[in-house]
C-alpha cells in the first residue's frame, strides 16, 4: 500500500503598525510573519481523523455529512479547525474533486511550552495550516497562495465573526506586509449571499490589498513579552464602541494612525530609519490616545516601560496588536542597542523573545510517497 503524506508549516505574526484602524476600509497596516510556526500534516487514512497534539486530542473521527463537518468531540477549541475543514471541503467538492480519507494533524509552537499565549495569531495560523495542508494533499494544482489566503480568511471570519485578516495574510505570504483589510462585514455578507465558496473566492475583494515591504538593513527588530495575555476581542470591541459613543475622537484616531503608518511605510521604502522610528512613535501615541478615549488600557504600565526603554536607547517601541498586555515591539538603530535593550527589558521583568521576520510564508516541509 502506498502511504502519502504532506507537511506544511505556517508562521505566526506580529502587528507592527496600524492596529484597530485596519478594521476600517482602505486603512493600511504593517504586519510581520515571525519564525514561530504551526505545522499541519495531512496523510492517507482509512477514515477521516483529526489530531491536535496541543489540545491532547488524538485521532478524533470526523465526517462530511449533508454539507457539513461532524467531529466526534464537543471540545469548543475545535471551532476554528471545523471551520477550516468545512470551507476547504466545500471548495474541493465544488471543484468536482473527490476527497480522500485523511488524517489531519497539527502542532503549534506559537505559545510558550507552559501554554502561555504570546499573541502570535495562533487561531489564524492553525486555520491557514489546515487549509494549506488539505489543499496540497487533495488538490496540489489548487494550492496557490491566493486561494489558500482566501479560503483561510473566509473560514476564520465565519468562525470568529470579525477580524482584519492580517494574521492570515502573514501566515500565508510571510515577510513584512502592507495590508488593507477585506472588511469582515463585507466578507460575511458576500459569503451569506453566494451560492458557493468558489463564488466568494473568485469575487473582487474590493477593499483588500497586500504587498511585501522591506525593512532598512540597519534596523534591528526586537520583541518583548510583558508576562500577561490580553483579550484582543474585548479590546477591539471597546475601541469600536468609541466609533458610536465619540465619533470625533474615533475620526481623529483614524487620521493619526493613517499618518503614522504612512511615515513607517515611507521610512521602510526609502531606507529612512528616522522616518520609520517617527512612524512607530506616532502610532504608539495614537494608540495611547484612542485607548484613553475608549476607557481601555491599550498601553499597560509594563508596555510603557518596554517602549520607554527602547526610546532611551535611541530606538522606538510600541504595543503590538490590540495591546492590553501580550507583546511589545521595538526597532533599534544598531545591534549593540538591540542587545542593550534585551538586557534592560530582562532587568525590568520583560522577557525578550528570540523572534525574527520569516520570509517564506506557508511552506511545504516534506512530501513523501513511501511503502
């Protein structure tokens, strides 16, 4: 008997500039793929099975019945996995392709060994890894990155109900990206109105844009972990409420964020280190102000220490993602300054993470046909 299997790895992400604002049409965000990964292995099996080693779930049976995925487990943590399998299975069926029985197995290194979450986009990376692994196993000719991104974005938004999709883009394409969101409300409505998943994949996603950008060579990227996880969903909801409760403050934030991100992107494009630093500092300020206006703590005291230490050493720092804990990032003007910052962070009780940009995006690890 010939046993076939394929393993893909997809990187996690860190938001660099433009958080919250990216949820509005045509607002730019910078997002970076980092060198921590989720792995998905898809292999031939006698029946559909699912293994999520991080959740201690092994060879859980699942099936496709009446246009839906049925997993023989009621573990709520399986919602994103189920969504990814459902959307990909439907897409394959619509393409007229038979789906072979398969064992889908995932493992993640995005969180700490103790289970601490760093905010590297684990649900998005798991969804992307499953979509990519299943497509590459069942229909390699369809496994183009644009299709992987769109199927993963559809399934993630259906499951979560919101989100920009920047984490999916980072996991799929890798590197440092300039990203404008497809707009979750638009995508949900398009999905609900469509007769098929294929129709949504082939649509013009009018708000969505992504393109690779490059950091200046003399900029050193640092990541610090503050020791407390944050709820992105809660923080996003608080800021979104500001749009209703204080439209003027919200509009001012969008303008400030747009200017800050533009500075960062121009600095990256023109190799202008001072402009890049100015963009990071301006984005930090905009996030701090919108947090205060929304009565939510985006820049926690630990994040303030993290950012101030970066500035004291000649660089620029800010919260990454929704803030409220999780990671902060910094860009430093020399390797020496980056090393000094790591030591200063450790002295202040902030864990310096050994993360760096990952260029490849979704990558096939191994493909084998063995007896």
